[in-house]
C-alpha cells in the first residue's frame, strides 16, 4: 500500500495549490460538446485469480492513455455524459520466478456531476463498460497466454479548469475494477484487476 501514498499526496497537493492560486471569476461559457485526450500513472492492486480458492499475483505500476467525447447538458450544466476509450498499459508481474504481464483495452460510459460556475469545475462521477484483457505468465514448467473480456466499472473525481472558452484541462483520480470470467482456461479461473489512476487531460469544446 505504501506505493499508493505518494501519488495520492501529489494529487491532493495539486488540488490545494489550484484552489489557492487560480481565480474563480466567471468565464465565457464553454460549448456543450467536447473531445479530449488523457493519460497518466496507474497503481494496480495485486491481480486476483479465483478458481474456488484465491491467489494474489503482484504487478508493477504502469500507465494509461485514452480519448473521450463528452456532452454538458445545457439545461442542467451540473451534469455531463462521456464515452471514452483507454489503454491500460502492460503491468509486469512482480512475482519471484515468474515473467509476464497484464494489459487491457477498455470502453467506458461515464456520468459526471460537476460544479458549473466559475473557471474551476470540481466533479464526481461513475462509469460502466467493457474490457478486453490479456494475461501472460511464464514459469518453469508452465506458460500461460490468455485473453478474455469482462465487465468494468470506475469511480471518478477531479477538477476541470477552463483555459479559454474552447479549451479546458483536467486533473483526475479514478478507481477502476475489471472482472474477467474464465480468463484462465486450464484450470478454469476468473481474474480481477483493480487500479488507482492519476490522470491529466486536455479538452476541446465545440460551440
């Protein structure tokens, strides 16, 4: 758990600095439709294999990159909807005597509740979607190279900053979970991935 503390501390410090240094003076209203790109640091929990029992497999920190399209409802500017894709980059296995990695492609639909006034928009949200994952492991006497797909969910929190009426930036934290049923074929086992993410993004707003 210690590897989680420093990135979370940096995220909290960044939020504090923003609120103490950036004016909240109202800006010209941005357009309701936006597209964006984002990426950042991923801190995974151990992968969990379940085949009646449970085995935890350590994985190393990684990164993620993605793109999204969103819509801020003009009649309810505190509400936004997003559709996004992101790649969860290879997380190398952190197990003695075992080489391999886990990675995933993900498509998510999110709902955000956002503060609509001023230049800074704190938000909270959640999303559901689908994930396509790959798990590889090589140890003496056994080799695994499996792919599967499964349900994914996430919780989001962050800040959106208006730079100009057309451009904004995001600083965000999210907690994402994925469950792959029967990911491992022999013997049959489910695989669960849980991840903390700290992300930066840039968005272009349409009028």
